[in-house]
């Protein structure tokens, strides 16, 4: 029994009959492992049960769900304790509008378009949960239009995110060997694990797939085509007992992903072969070369201005790119809050204020909380 299958039947058999033919759309989107298709038997120990979102047209009359059954196929429909309802008892049928639903999770309604700030300030895990899941009913295409707008970055934003991802690798790739050669095996392992995570996230970017939150990062990576290519070397890097083996596995994996970056045709190709770090007995892929190539290929005026404003390291060609919001922070308390994400705009070199229409989008106070108490 998957959560999506259960919720689909719940909508058709229990929720839709209560609508009385009213115009609506219905889906299972947003937070939850079942939305990503990763739920299993363990998932049923909390918050698991029939869920659905019902989207009414703006200005529609309130919908009563008093006729919901107490249970559905052996699962309760009213939860006494749930993470989603702040501890209050209630069902998990959210009645809202498409615009309010997406705005609450993004800070903007994608139906009006996604600007540069909207893309950079939205975590990939949020984009994953809004483009995955299942749509049960969408006669007017209100959900499809918004989901299609979120399928992937515009090409120059894609280049920028890849450039920033490779820069994160460049910042630490030499430290695996430096710490290991200095006798700090734990330090070498810690850096290697961080680099494996960055390379996994780069694989998602290269395959145009939104990376989920950490619990499912490896599970989703296993479904990528690049997993078969770089996965064995990444696994070897995390398991290696010797820093030389660790370094060898990392430059092998990084080289494969650098070659994949070349294959995307987004920038001038870069030699993916490993090389010495300055004159030291340390090998790296030289990831900052990919950062330079990718940023040089950006032509969008707004993004070009951002890159130029951020400037280069020591005045050189390597841009000082912070990247997207989840390349800047992995704090759950920030990434799960659209308002906090958007308030981090200055960290990304963005300015949300004054006459910038994106500034108004960061105010979610006008979107009411959904009341699902019985």
C-alpha cells in the first residue's frame, strides 16, 4: 500500500462525493515521503493515512467535509496527534486554491512566472515535492500549468547552479589529501563525505532532477543514470580506509561528473582528468575550471549582472558565487520556511526591496492557514 495509491482511492471514494459536482482540482503534492514515492512500512508509524488537497476556484464558497468517514480502508481519517496539524486533531484534506497552495510553499504563484530571485531562493526539495506526487483531477489545467512552470531551471540559472556546485567542490577538494597526509584521518574522512554529498547533488543538477531532502538524497540518486557511472566511486570514497584510496575514488567520480557536465553542452568543455594541486602530492579535478567555464557562458542580463556584481576571487575569473539557497544553507528551519528563504536574499547577492515586485511575494501573511479540525 503506497500513500499515493491510498490517497487516490480516498479522493475518488470519500472526498469527491462530498463536492456535489463543484468545480475543483485534486492532488497529493507537497511535503511527505509518499509524495516522492519513497514511503514504506516504516512510514506508517506517524502521519500516514489518506491525504488529499482539494483546490477550489478563487472566491468559491466554503466546503464542508463533515461527511468524511471516521476511517478509510482501515486507516483513521482524523488524527489525534500529527506533525502536520501542529498537534491539533484533524483530518488531512486541505481545501485551498491553487494560487494559495503554491504561494504558501514557494513565496510566489508560479502561474505568474518565476523570476531569478524566485528560482534562487526556492529549495530544490520544495520544487521536488511540488512536481512529484500525483494529480487526481485537474479539468482546467490549473495544477498542470503551475507544475510545468516548475519542471526545471531556465538554462542560465541551471548554468549558475552548476557553477556554484562545482565551486563548492573546488573549495575543499584538496583537503582530503592535505588532512590525510598530515595524519588527520578523521578530518580527511569528514571532508570526503562532504565532497561526496556535493557531487551527488551535482548529479541531480546534471540530470535535471530536483534533489530531495537528506533522508532521501541517496535513494533518489540511485535512480539517476549517473548513479551507475559515478556511484561506485562515490561509495568507495566513503568506505576507503586510506586517504590515498579516498582521494583516488573522489577524483575518479569528480572526473566522471565533469565529463557529464561537458556533455550537457552548457559551456566550453573542460579536461576532466585529475591534476596535481599546485606542486603538492595531492590530486584534484580542478573543479573551479568548470565554475569559470559555466559562468562565462551566462548571457541572461539579470544573472550576468549578478555574477559581475559578486565579482571574482582575488579579482580573477573564478566567481565568488554563493549559489542557490540550498547551496548556501542546509538548515531545515530555513529551507522549510519560504519567508526565511526569501529573507536570505542578501546572502545570495540579491536585493528584495524597494520597487522590486519580488519583494511583495515574500510576504505570506495574506495566505490564511488551513483549518482542518473536525
